[in-house]
């Protein structure tokens, strides 16, 4: 019998945190934790349809993560490239549409090419929409959006009087996404770290102690169950 997914979130966003500590606890290098974390992604993506989750957005690398050692940054970039190369075929076959958000300008050409190719390859899929945030920062995204909006105004494509609630979201990297209903952060840290600042205005937050490499589909299912018990009011009063 299919699981009852009514009242569940349509869009879940995850701050995948704790890979480094997971590795440290095993006396292994931080990259070992990143590799373990990457393996979890597939299981969580695959769990989405059964849980009624249509959109999954994951934070893989922030605009602040460049502050890490050169070795860790290079290892992560290599991991992203290899991940795309290895997973592309299964993502396509499993009906996953993949898109990337974040500023691509600072990413190396080879990675950007793989990202573009995967987006194109999976563009007809509709079973699950997976969005991966790489070199993503909420402030950077809003700044880039404001800049493009300003160019459109300067080019007379848009009048300042027409800038309303609906305008800025069209310029954000996430223009194709509904707002997240639920944002999960693993590893016990209770902060946003610059993730989906605009989009999460009315998201529910779940901060859990589990480190990302230990985030199994069972843990995911429990978090989704607790979401259903929440009362979302969006500023109104229930009568
Ligand atoms: C999250 O794990 C992955 C990235 C930020 C790339 P961390 O690398 O932040 O792991 P901790 O927080 O140091 O344990
Ligand atoms: C947030 O985790 C970014 C990602 C999960 C990609 P960080 O580990 O970089 O965040 P801080 O430094 O704890 O705020
Ligand atoms: Mg961290």
C-alpha cells in the first residue's frame, strides 16, 4: 500500500552539514566525510517520490566555503565533477531533473560544462526535481538578482513602478522553484549559513543532531512526519 503523504512538504531543502566531524570521529581526513556524504544523496533523492516530496534542494558548497584549505576545496570540486560523471546515467533513468543554483563564474570550466550537460540531459524528467547549490550564498544571489534587475530598468525593459512582490523572485537563481516548505539542517548547528534567505521566509525549520553521512531515509522519514504535525499559519489566525 502506498504511504499516506498528505500534508507533507512539496519542497524540502537540506543544509548537508557535519561531513568533517563525521570523518574526524573516525580519525580520517575531512574529504573522507565528504565522500560518505555524497553517497547519502542518492538514497535521499530516491526516497523523495515515496514521501511525496517533488522538489529537493541541497546545499553542497557555499560562497563562504572558499575560505577552507585549498586541498579541501580542490577535493570537493573534484568530488562534484566525479559525482556528476558517475550519477548522470542513473539520474536520467530514475526520472530526476537536476538543476544547479549559485554563481558559476568562480567554478572551473570543466565542472560548469558537466553541470550544463546534466541539466540538459535531465531536462525532460519530472519525477523528482533535484536542485544542487554550488558556490551558492543567499546574499550573493539577491545581489546578483538586484544587479540584473537594475540593468533591465536601465535598458527600459522594466519600470521601477512595476517592481512588486513577484518581480525579484523572477531574477533569483531559484526562479523555477516553489519556496521551500521545510529546511533541514543536520549536525546540530542551528543557523542558516546564508542558504535560501529570500525563499525561506515561511519555511519550517528542522535542526537535527544527525551528521549528514548518517542521514538515512529512515531519519528523513521521521523528520517529514514531524513536519506534518506543525501548524503553518503564514501570519494569519486560524478560525
Ligand atoms: C558540510 O560538511 C559539507 C560542506 C560544507 C561542503 P562540513 O564540511 O561543513 O562538516 P563539518 O561541519 O566541518 O563537520
Ligand atoms: C553550510 O555549512 C554550507 C553547506 C552545507 C554547503 P558550513 O559548515 O559551511 O556552515 P558554517 O560554517 O558552520 O556556518
Ligand atoms: Mg559544517
